[in-house]
C-alpha cells in the first residue's frame, strides 16, 4: 500500500511519546536557529543539529532517506530553495538570506517532524512578509485540525491564507501523516477544497507544512536530485509542525 493510504490512529500513550519526539525536535531546531549568522556553513548547522540529537540518544529519519540516500540529518534551504537542500561545508550564510531548516527526530520508535524559516541578520520587507504569511498559513491549517473536519478544510485554509496575501502554495509537496514512519496517510496538500478529503479523527497525527513561493507555485529539482527550488528564482519559505487531532483543541507536538 502506498504511504498516502496508510493511516495509523495513535493511542494517548503513543501521542505522549510523539510529544517527546516533538519536544526534542524543537530543541534541535532552536539550537540551529541560534547559529544562523553570516559566514556560518550549512554543514555546521547540520553538525549542531546532530550534536543535540546525540545528546538525547536520537537520530533523524532524514539521514539515508530516499534515493540517492539523503546525506544529512537536517535539510537547509537558502532563499529560492524551498525544501530538501543538502548541507555543505562550503555553502555559507550571508546577511539578508532567509534560511529554511527542516528536521526529524526518532524517539522510542516515533517521529517528530518540524521546520521553520528565519532571516540572517537584516532581511527585506518582502522576505519578512513571506515569513509571516507562511507561518500564519501553518496556524490557519492547524486551526482546522479538529475532529469532524476534513483534510480538505486544512488544505483550503492554508491556500486561502497564502493567496489572500498575494503569494503561492506549492502543489507538488504536501503535509502528511506521521508516526512510526515519517510519511503515513493522510496526505494533506497545501491547496484544496473545503469539505473534501479524509475525515479527521482523534488520534490522527499529521505534519502540516505550508511551502510558500512569492512568484508562482511552480518548482523544479536541482541536478543533485534533492534540492527543490522555485521555478522563477523567487524567495520561498517553509514552516511545519506535527499536530495531533484530539477530542478538543489541536495539539501541537513539535514545540518545547
Ligand atoms: Mg519536515
Ligand atoms: Mg514533513
């Protein structure tokens, strides 16, 4: 069965473990965020992340994932790079860059998955707006992560929020269920129709991850077979949280 169709409902005990995975993932991202300074190499950010993961006895599901195997524990994307950027010792951050960091943590067999985009030093007003809109879209999606809603309600909320600010959501890359595997069902696109898709139930755990592009929704993959960039070279941003559907309020798992 393809991953999109395999939905695993988690017990409260499993969600408690995922909350710990998420807490550790948040600690990793916080450590990386502190190091976003001009002159820092993207491989140094990966090393910082691995140090924190190791201190918890954890690893990232990113390392060795896919074909060709992803070589690092985090992805680092600068400016027009949207997702899946490979850390490199010679790639240095510059003043005014925006940098997206995505990390996963495996803790007691369960995965936490989250991402953020932040500026290096002073960034342009347009870049600032892009970050605010992308993070706002994530929370617009999370607000719909409720029992009785559908995945399409989440997708539509993200799309509507982004497009109301004049930006674009990717069509090719989506949110996803997460649990013992990094990718489970249901798939949650960043664009969609309210009321459509899969009915949300308590115990669903889903990584929502709006990826937003200033110019158009189109992307392409670089020759390294991993790095996804905006087709028109415009800036992109990415925010992600793993969220549990409960009997009540949505529960964000990937916070400290
Ligand atoms: Mg992620
Ligand atoms: Mg994800």
